[in-house]
C-alpha cells in the first residue's frame, strides 16, 4: 500500500508483520514496524483520513474480519465485515479510494475473477462490485484517478472503474517487465 510517499508491506506466516519502505541514499529496505501481530492479514491499505492501515484477516480464523493496524504495528480486530463473503482463496488485494470514497477499502479475492468488494471501514459493511468482465489475480492494486489499477503475471495492465465496473486492459510486454503478478 502506498500513499503520500509511504509504502507499507504486510508479510509473514503464521503471524503477519507490518513493514515500511525506507530509503537512505541508494539503499532501500523494508523495516519492521513493531512485532508481528497475532493474526495473519493481507489486502491492506492506508486510510489517509485517520492514518491507520486496514486489512482483512487471512489466517484460519474468521477471514472476513477487518483489522486496523496502528503505531508500532499494533492490530485491533474490528470484527466481521457485514456483506463480505468468506473468500475462496483469500483477500490479497486492497487499496483505499480518495475523495468521497476515502473510507472505502477495495478488496479482491485471489480466486474470484468476477467480483470485488468495497468495504466501508467506518461502518464495517461491504458492497459487491461486479466488473463487466473477468479480471485475473493482480496480487496488488492501487487507486488512482478514480480507477483501480494492477498488473497481472502476463505483463498486462488492468484498470477497473469501481463506479460502473468497466474493465480495460492492455499489454505492457514492450516494457520487459518481470513475468509475475505484482
């Protein structure tokens, strides 16, 4: 998740830790923010309204629970999200909208190509969004200029309009990108 020049990474099994990208000169590292949490989580995004990172629980517990990660990597379990189904594969893609959608965490399930969910983190409710065509697993997504963007493992850029579900994609093969989703 990236906002205002800050990049965060949620990683670790069986306990997820939150990491921040830190660059000093030509050296770049991901530095741990606190200790790993008692939960495994993914589909994170930074909410610029309150400064918290939010994500969806992904361990053997309730995989529809909304987690809020604060200073020191401290995780608060906000409970199940109403309207968010148990994932087929796991929620691995998440990003916050902007403007009127700045409290919306958009999430995708690794195994579901024909739906995504808009999670209102204030009310802990989810609304399904149905794209006009299938979208493969993108591993990560970002919200920019009113669209959700991601790249698949075949070097294709995908753009989803969350307001109407219209999907556009195009090849990035001329850029000689790695052949894995990122």
